[in-house]
């Protein structure tokens, strides 16, 4: 098993920084360097850097690029301006989700799709299966490193590394420019934390140079390396879905609250069935909740109503480092999905009171 675990470009550097490395999505990944809580707070209050080079990147180019993307994704990529990114998903043909992704438009006929590490092979096969129009697709996942510089002090920490005015990069927009003395770096106003900041895509051969420059530039901001542990608590406070937990091959985008990225102004895979589902309504919905008493909600814990009947299941749960209380996400019967509804989480034979809240859970 050991030899099938892939290593990201800076694997050895993370080990030298004392990171606890764990297998995640087929890669050896840093889960924490100090403590999850400390790293979480560094991002919420200051600035931290995640090495998320395990993520997958596919280039889609040529005159048929947009046609392919429109067919396989739920959002409307024809609306993208040059230098704009878009959250989307690949619907499967049975009502669920192959993966969620971000679509980047460089110029007409040139796009990049960024997918989850655990789904690189599955997504690649799915895209090729549906590429009947002959778009050019290239899997560049193994050549690209990705650093997420996140937190309210992100601009201040790394502005000195580029002549690109970072404060002018709007949310879900990006610029290709020089960064830390390296040409053709993608500087993207995206992230999975809700704390602001950037994601920086660089070629593997430049990864160490860029990583070192980021930490040198951000020294006075007390910049810290951040692991996957804090990434999970940060995204959960925002109510962002994690593939494999909150969405999967059997959850519909409409059940998952992703109607806003499901555009019926165009035809895409399974769009007719999803349109019907929108019109007839869904039986269950993904909700966020906050515990009203002490306890830790975990994935697969039953969600109960006041009578003690099971009405759903937790998909993600943790103690929020910012709020100091249990929070989570889960699916419940639609009748119970309104914000403000009182529910109970079954934790080791105890019923813990919780309240459904609109996301982000961190107000």
C-alpha cells in the first residue's frame, strides 16, 4: 500500500517543518504542523498557507472547449469573462454529483478545471467519456503545485512579491502574472476558508522557490503553514461542502443547496431530471446546524426531531474553534429544513439539542 501513496512536490519540506503527514485522497499530506486550533485561528485572524497541490487540474482548449464544459457542468460557463472563475459541479446521469469543481476562463477557447484530489481519475474518465465533440483536454495535475494563502492579512503578507495589485483581484477572479520572480503564475481570488486571500498555481519546478518567498515576505505578519485539519474546520464554519462527506454520487445538487450553480438556461447532463426535481421539490435537504449544548457532532450521527424520530444524518461535524461549540452539516427531511428549526443530534445515546442555521455558521 505504501508505494501507491503519491507525494506532492514539497513533501520533504513539510516533513522537515515537523508536519504530521497522513494519507489523504491518495496523497501523503500535511494534516497539521502545530495544533488545529492554533492554525485555524492563524487563518481567521492573520495569514496562513496551505499546500493543496494534491488538487487536480485539467486544461480544456480549442474551439469545442466551451461546448464540452457546458455539457458536463451544471453552471453556465458562457457567462464567464476572461480572468473569471466559477464554482460548478459535474452532475452524473442518475441524479447525483460526480464532483464539484472550479472552472477558470483565461480567454475564449482556453479553460482550466480544478477538481478534488480524490476524484482526479474518476473525473478524467467522465470528461473523456462525454467529450464527443472533440475538445482538447489535458491532465496537468502532476505538474502543478497549489498554495492557498488565506486570511485577512494575506494581501499585506505577499503584495511585495508581485507587481499585480492584489487588492484589485475580485473574489472568483484571477490574474496570470509574475509572482516571487516566477513568470506565468495564476493568482486567484479563491479559497476554501471564508477568510479571504488567494490561491497560487505554480509549476512544480518553481514550487519551492515560491513557497520560501511567501514565508520570507510574510515573516512580519507571523505567517504560518497550515494543515488539512484546520482546512476542514475553516470550511465547515462557512458551510462549504466537502466531496465524499456532504455531496457524493447519490446527492443531487438541489438537495445539497447548490441550486445556485445549477442553471437550466442550458442543457447539460441529466438537466431534464434535475429540472423536474426542482419543480416537484426534494425530499431531503442539506442544512447547517449549531449545537445548543456541549458535545461533538460527527459524520453519520443520526439527526432526530423533538419526538426522537430519525429525520436525517450528520455529514460533517466538529467543534468550531472560532465559536467554541459543536457545529455541523447534514441532510434532513425537507419539512425540518427551515433555519431556526430545533433538532437533536444523537451522540452516544444522548440527545443533544441543536438549531438549524443559515450558512455561514460563523456569523
